[in-house]
């Protein structure tokens, strides 16, 4: 039994909240709770209901413990911040539904992973808000397809750690995964290929709309990527006229090489209407303000012109383009976002011009690299020792003044099953979430190890096939 006036030990939460004040005693919940004010925050209310269902806690207006979801316009909380108080009742306060969703996720981590006859919550007050507004995962569904149910599960798991952007790399040389009604062969032909040993397949527009809504209800924006003008062999194999006329290699591709295919930039009358029409259908599915247009790993005299025109096309539709860092050689409006991925790339000029950055330096965030040196079926081109948990956690975004945040990337040339994806993603994605949420000055790896180690039953309850990380005592 807890001493009645002893303060509680700090709880195991990832990402680490901005401030936690422990109070003496516990709040006990047996059987049911009363819910208040759920109309003002429908997504958070639904997330709370899912949490209660998972723990077999009923909702009963006569229950002695009340959980109160409250929208309150406290500017200090920002767009995603929240306050959580456990006293005689539980109070969750935020300005937005998104903030309340995060409060629910914190409450979820305070509760046990599995149902228990009596639940105990430490009395405390948490005030929390993220350091960065972009806390992302990029999933390559093009090299090897990931089915809808796996994407759903990944969304649920991301939400648990307050990640808020899922970037889907929908097209590449080895596959085209998004139905485009005006260009049906993109999926008929381009959706039928995959990297050697990988999965083929594609999403219908209805499936993608479903995923957008599913993610949105969990506080996550899906950011689509159509990778142009390179990485397009699947598109060229589907519509040969997108290639230059002297191009003889137009077969579907299942190899590992990058940087060989390109839309024929000398046929602007073919290429730009294609990009425009694809973009129109993409925008009708994805409400995300930012739309990723790729632009990586291609050398062509008309590359910069292509990036400028594509960025303008996206802007005309009221959205903002993202390109991989190479796009920064082009002349673009200062709000165009670049995704930094080669640790050594000179991005300084773009930063100087005020371009926002998404930080994915490969030696920290390319989690197709091993959890440990030499892990089978992992790349090591960026860092031969792989990207161990401690390495990823040590990343410091603060030297990048225009950073929106960070994004971990799972490329799937060598990741062909849900189980392999789980193994590469977890627990490293939880560390990425903390890098993006918690200011660097507040983070300590040893403390993360203690908290994350204690959350293992939560990962088990979510059925995550995580890497048994020795640093966390999980071997
Ligand atoms: C680099 S990151 C790539 C991808 C590969 C990845 C493998 C980037 C913009 N291009 O095409 O899948 O490395 O680690």
C-alpha cells in the first residue's frame, strides 16, 4: 500500500512530457468511469472510449471517478499541447481535439497494458507540448507493398507515441501503388511489380480515403509522395510515352539500383500534363497541406526547371510542395519544404533562404539500416554500424533553425513482410518520437531506456514484433 502522503515515483512515459508534478496518493478505478464533455472533442472521445474498451472499463454516469475532456483556450498549450490532472477525478484539457488526443495517449501509458480488476493512477499534474510540429514516419510502400491493415496498425502505434505525420512513398521504380483513374495502367502494370522477393499490390482511392480518415481520427496527417522526375520505372513501364523516344529499357523493374529512370523532360507537353493530372487526383484524396513530389537521385540538365514548375503546380492548388534535399538547387518559393537525408549534404543555402526542413539524416533516421551492426536484410550504405537505438536517440535537431521536425524512414528494398517492418520500426520509432517531441536539453538516454524498457508490455499488448533490444533489457 502506498504511503498516503508519499509523492509518487515519476511515471514511465514516452515521449517525456515537458513537466510532471507528482502528488501524493493514487486514484483507483474499478469497473467503470463517468465521461464528461465528449461532444467538443469527438476524436479524443473516441480514442478514450477505445482505451476504456481495451481495459474493460465501462462508462457509467453513476461511477465515482469522472474523466473530463475539456476544450479550453489556453494559448500556452499551443496547437497540440495539453494538461492532464489526476486527482479525485481525471481532467484532460487542451485547446484542440489534437491536444486532447495526446492527453488520452498519455493517460493510456499511465494505465496498465492489460485489463486489471482495479486500476490505479498516480496523482499528478502533467503540462505538455511538443518541441516540433512535424513528427513523422516515412513508409516505402513502393519497393514492397504494405497492406491496408498493416498501415492501420502502424497508425495506431504511431499515435501511442504522439507521432503526427505518416509519409507514404507511393511510387518508385519497382512499383506504383496509388490508383489514378485517368492513367489506369499505372496500377494495372505498375502495381503488379515489386522489388525481388517483395510484395506487389496497390491501394484503391477508396482505401486511401479510408486511411486518411483513420489517421486523421488519431491525430495523424497522411502525406503522399509521388516521386518524380526520377524513380519512375513503374510509370514508364505502364505508359511508355512518358519515356524519351530512344529509351529501350521499359520493362517492369525489380532490382535494387537507384537513379536510372527519368520522365522524359525533353517532352514537356507529355510530362507536365501527366504530373498535373496525377496531382489533381492525389489532392482530391489527401487533404494534407504538404504534398511530397520526390525529386531525389536524378541528374538531368532540366531537373531544376522541373522542380520549379512542379512546386508552382502544387502551390497553384493551394498546397505546399516537399522535395528531397536535391530539390534545393531549384528556384522555388521560400515556403517549399526540403527533406534533408544525406548527413553531409550542404543545405545551408536553403536554410538561409528560409526553406523549412524535415530532418531525416540517414545515419540517424534510415531505419532500413540495422538495429545493430550486420543485422541480416538491412542496408548499411549510410552507416556501416547501422542505426542502433542509442544513435537515433542522440540526434539533436536544434542546429537547424528552420526545421519543422524529424522523420524516420523505412525503405523496403530488403523489408518484405509485416514482421520485418515491425522489427525495423520498433522500438526505434518511439525514440524518434521523443527526439521530435521533447527538447534536446531535457532528454537523457539512460532515462529513456528506463521509461521505454518499462513500456514493453504496452508494445506486447499492441502485438508489435519489435526488435528485442538489449539496451532495454529485452533480450
Ligand atoms: C536512398 S532517400 C533513397 C531511396 C533508397 C534508400 C535506401 C532517398 C531520397 N533515396 O531510394 O530506398 O536510400 O536506404
